[in-house]
């Protein structure tokens, strides 16, 4: 009610009180006029009202007006309270309606199937998600028993036990299968709870979440994991999973200046690799890994993790860490490992950071393909391509490559010795080719023992041997020639053989700017001249 209307109501009450109060003086005046038999005029009325009793009666309009005013105010207060009460009732009703609509919208739009049951466990309501999940319409299920409709026919007692638990006050969270209207089974996550009002149980609410897709995905994932496990275990390739997060944590805390690579640091600090290699943790490995490294189990592998990589590959391993820090997650290298029995293993090693662990390196998969036999075969082929099989020294192809390489180098002076056996044909003719081969092998061994391991000694013809000496001048070449002749004489004396060995040697020295090939030809020419001189001075002549 507006303020103006409130004021008008109070005025009405006041006017009514005053008007009603005027009746008392009027009636009293009339009675006095009759009783006193006075004429009705102003003089008579004034005389009557000189009576003190009439004074009191004359105040009646005032008192009744005040009383009516008070009653009007009180009435207005009651009206205000009634209005407020009505507003409150309307507000509460609106809130209740809003909450009801909100709840209904929440239930109707929920992606989870919701069903409510009464005291007799009969269906009161279902939401659209329930209809979609199980195929029933609202009018098909009202008043029906829930378990009878959707319980798994293969285990109906399971649904009954869940309902019983909820009815007894237990909040339920289970997983199971429930039947669709058309008979197919649905994998569901089940929630059950009592509905209580003022502490009194009035029903049950059940929630069903369709997990069919999740369950199939989980089953597919489990099957995939099992296949991976079998592939991992049965793989002929050595596989192992490691947790590199302790190593990554150490690098984050201690390796802040990444302008210097770990590989460069490892070249200065020989123990860096061993410190880092001991940090990863072996999570799993397969039988092929146990066999490849000659370890009994995962624990032995863990204990020797810092020692299995060969010394010559440790800087390569630090380079791999540099690449990982740069963000690479898949790397492949040829690495050499040490077996527990001390043998070398040549491998193609692939490292892969498992997706999801790129930041922590929590899972790193190693695969080691054993290429030892292939590598040894390659080394053997390389050896054969560069060495003379009979004598074990280099062959002519390697010698010519070295002549070409040294021609462009700064290793001058370079001396070349060319030698030829003096009596190989005689040995072959008198004692057979096997004896000739042994004699040639003996000469090769004698020459090898006269020089440094890095000097180039090669068989360049049938019985010709050449030597390349870097940093050796003409005097040094003559000394080398004398050394060979002395060693041959010593061999003949100490062996007491019937087949004395003899060689003719020519030598030449190239300085910076000289043609090394021409010096080789000069040494070859000098060798033949010495051979001719020996034949000329031979007693047989």
C-alpha cells in the first residue's frame, strides 16, 4: 500500500471517531433541553453547557477522535504486516517454483540416467537420459519395479542386493551390466541414495552412467597393453624401459649453463658420464636384454648401468643427452657396449621418450639391435680391402691412398723405402711355393718389427715391400735401411735356416714441394740397381 493510501485510511478512522464523539454532546444537550423544559435557542444551549458534566461530555469527540486515530494507525500496521506476509509467501512460492523448475531442468538435461522410486520401490519418474539409455518411455515404467525392467538376467540377484543396500541407508557406487528394452546389455556405473525429507525416508534415487564406450576402450587398451607386453617380452631385439627423471632433475638443478655442451664437459671431466649414467632407474627389460648384456636380472642391470657402455662411446652418450635437452625425443646411434664377461657388443641403439613424458623423461625406451657379427664382418672386409692377406701388412691400394694423402699433408720430410726379396724365385723353385710364402711372411714380420706401429708398411707387388716414413729425412732413411739389413742377417743367424733371406732396398726422401710419387719411383729404381749390383757381385757370377 502506498504512503498516501495509508494516510487516507488513518484520516478516515479519525474523522469517524470525531463524528461519533459529537453524538454524545448532541444527545446530552437534547436531554437537558427536554428535562429543563428550556426553549431551543442559543441562550439555552449556552446555559446547559455551563454545567461541568457537559464539559466532560463535550470532550467526547476529541477523545473518540484520538482513539479512532490510534485504531487507524494500528489497523494500518496490521495491513502492512499482512502485505509483508503476503509478499514473503509470494517470494517463497516463487523460490519454490524456481527451485522445482531448476531441479526438473537439471534432471531432464542431465546426461546421466536418473530414476526415482517411492516407498514401495516403484518408479515415480525417469529423465530423458534414462529413456535414451534403456529405451523405455515414461508411461511404460510408471509404477513398475525397476529391477524387473533392467536387471541383468544372468545375475538378477546382484541388482536386488544393490537396491536392498540403498533401501537400508547405504550409499552405493557400483559397476555392472543392465538390460536395454531390446534385450542387449549396457555397461553402467551405478549410484544409489535414499531420498529423505525431515529425516524420514520417502524414496530412492538411482543414477546410471553409460560406460559401454569406456569399457570397450579399456578392454581394447588392456588388449593392446597385453600385446605390447608380449611383443616386449618375446622380441628378439633387446628392449628396456628406464626412468630418466632423476637424471633430468639433476640436469635441471646442476646444469644451468647450457652454452657448454655435456659432451664438451665430458671431454674435460672423465667421471661425468659415470655420475650421470648411475641416475636412471631400470623399470623393465626383456629376455633379449638379459642375454645381450649377460646379466641375470633387472637388479644386476641396474647395478652395472654406468659400466655397460664402452669407454669410446661415452662422449657419444653425452651428445645424446645434449640432443634430448634440445627437445629431441627419438634418437638412433651405433654404440658399443660391454657384456658382463668383458666382450664388446656392437649395436644400433634407438632411444625414444614415451609420449607424455617429454618434460620429465619419466619413461624412455631403449632398443639395442645386436650387429656385432655384421660389424666384425665389415671390419674384416675393411681389413681385407686394405691389407695383404698372406703377410698381414697393408696392400698396394692402401699404400697408394697414403701416398696421395701424404702428398697434400704437412708431414714432410717423407722418406720411402722400397725393397724386394733377392732369392724368392730360387726358394720357390728349390723348396716349393709354400716355403716361398713363409719366406715372404718372415721378411714382412722383420720389416714390421723395425718400424713404429703408425708407419705404413705395404706389400706392393709379388715380393716387393714399401715403407712410408713421415718426418724422416734422408739420413733417417739410410738408418732404417741399415736396420732392416741387420735384422735380416740376425734372423738368418738365429734361425740357422737352410734358406737365408736377403733383400735389396732403395730409398728416397721427399721434401715440401717434391712429388712424392716421383720419389717412390726413384726409390724403386735404386732398389733395382742394388739388386743388379748384388747379382753382378754374386759368387755364382
